[in-house]
C-alpha cells in the first residue's frame, strides 16, 4: 500500500496585521484548514491584537484537527508584540526559529 504524504500549506503574513487585515487573515486560514501549516511571519512590522486572536484561534483549531501549525519564521516585531500582550508563541515556533 502506498503511503499518503500529508498535505502541507504555507502562509506568508503581510507586513501590517491590523484590524482591517483580521478578516482577510481569517479567510486565508480557512482555505488552509485540514493541512499542516507553516507560517512565515518574518516580514511582519506591526501586529494588532485582533490578528493575534485570529492566529491563536487557528492554532487551537489545528490542534483539534491534529495538524501541525508552526511559525517557521517570525520577525522581532511579531515576537515582541505577542510577548507584550501576554501571548506565548514559543511552543508554536519551529525549532530553528525558537533558538
């Protein structure tokens, strides 16, 4: 029997994740549900709480689906903002990024 490779999706976040971007982000994530997901947040310069909420809700949904949800790359601004608002994303960072 041939083994099936799990589908993997990727998403590159835009530089400004503000209130207006939250619904766009929600839609993008919805199309990727059911796949392992690697997120590139390396270009993020500003992130609002609403987009962090969307991302954390997605992380929970992926966990319920037993799929991978990782930030492969994260800018300092992204990491510092999540830390500032009290969200720990360390467990969601790819091992290379977490160091």
